[in-house]
């Protein structure tokens, strides 16, 4: 804080009286030292928080894929309940959008089994793979790289292995 002394002189009946008045002038900026301290504190906070946040985006995408697969699986189960069997691997998820065989599936609903008119994709904009198995079905996402296999964010995600 800067304090300035201002001396006022005024006349009072032939005598000159001096009055000292303290005027406080407020600063309009921070000093370099204050700025450096704030930057150091922010750097320390970032170094503590950032390691916990890195990689959480990919984990969130993987969890979202499992949620998407859960929604698709409910539609596949509804297809089986109404049509008597799961779609074949060849018919795939497209069978949830449009009737794959009007002669076989006579009670197929007009709007299909999904709310959308396109086949859903995973968090990385890759197609979700549908496999008809002997005892049911499975859904697979090929992960961030879109290739079979992989580790970490590139690992394949199977609906049968998602925590239910």
C-alpha cells in the first residue's frame, strides 16, 4: 500500500496553517512476486489433480459402450420375444431397424425395435458387431483402434463381459 502525504496550506486570519493529510492510494495491479506465488500454487494443485483425471475419458467411453450395448441387447431380446428367435449373424443389428424377412417375420413392428433409423455405433464411431451364438447372442466393440484385440483403450469390449 502506498501512502502519500499531501500538505494543504490555507490562510486563517493572517496565519498560514499547514495541515498534513494522509492519502491512501490503492494499487491497481499485483506485484511480480504475488503472481509467481499464485502460479506456483496452481501448478502444485494441477500436479496433484491431473494424474487422477488422465485416462478417465477413455474409461468413461468404455463404460458408455457397455450402456449402449445394454440398450441394444434389450431390443434384441424384444425381437426374440416377438419373432421367436434372435436375428442371425448375417441379419445383424440391421434386423432391429428393418424387417430382414417379411415372410418369416410377419409380426414385425412398423418402426422396428430401435428408436433410430441407423445402426448404433460405439463411442469411437465404429460399428458394434452382433454375433448369434448357440445359446444367445453377443455384442462386440473393437475399442478405440477399431481393430480386433488390443489392450487398455484399444481392447475389445464384449457385452457378455460387461458388468451387469
